């Protein structure tokens, strides 16, 4: 009997230690997306300025506002879990922003080809954010941070809506018009 009790206690201790490692991973992921959102907010302003169509400019402006709200949401998640909001450089977002800048530099101003490229770059960003928020939400649930998971799900839903808007613009007219530009 004593052996069973000791084994049970050891298992609980391992589980608690693993839980701490998982929380560290979760916090690291929050730091990553916090940096990503802060830097994306700046990049979206540039993307809006360089978009050709009014619809795409509006989509980028709307997402800039949402991104600023998402920064505050990530700060709330940090607070919920008792951690200080800190950013850690996100190499993935840095690369995606650089790719958007390269598209701006390599396409002609005032063309739908540029808009097509900006949509491509923006959707890569959205898919990265969707993956990030989805996994963070799942880990938050595993750790028992239900309020944090709810906030992360709300942000995940917003990212999905933005991706849908961008797809609609591309399929609606941007790609078609880009295909006939000389």
C-alpha cells in the first residue's frame, strides 16, 4: 500500500513540474505574439498607405485598429496568468513583415499587382496569427486559464474574419484586375 501511495505522490510531482514547463512555454508564446502584434500594427499602416484599392486600404486600416486591441488583449492574458507583459522578438513575424516590404519595393505603385502581393503577404501573416492564437488558446485551456482561453479565442475569431475579408477581396476583383494589367 505504501508503495502505491509513494508512486502516486511522485506522479503528482512530475505532473506539477511538467505543468510549470508548459506554463513557461505558454508565457514564451505570449511574449512572441505580443512582439508580433506590436510590430504588425506598424507594418499595417505602411501596407495601407501602399495599397491601391480603397477596399484594401480600409481592410488594412480596420485590421490596424483590431491589432491595437489585440495588443491590449494579450496584455490582459498576461495579467490573468500573473505575469508581466513582455515582448520577445518574433523571428517569424519579422520575416513576414520583411516579405511585405519586399513586395512593396518590387511592385509598381498604383497597381492591382501590388494589391495582390499585399493580400498574399497579409494572408501569410493571418495564418501565422491563426496558428499562434489557436495553440495558445489550447495551452491556456490545458493549464486551466479559461478566461485567458476565452480572450485568445476571441482574437482567433477576429484573425479568421480578417483572412476571410482578404480572400474576398482577392477573389472578388483584385486578382482578376491584376491579371490584365500590363
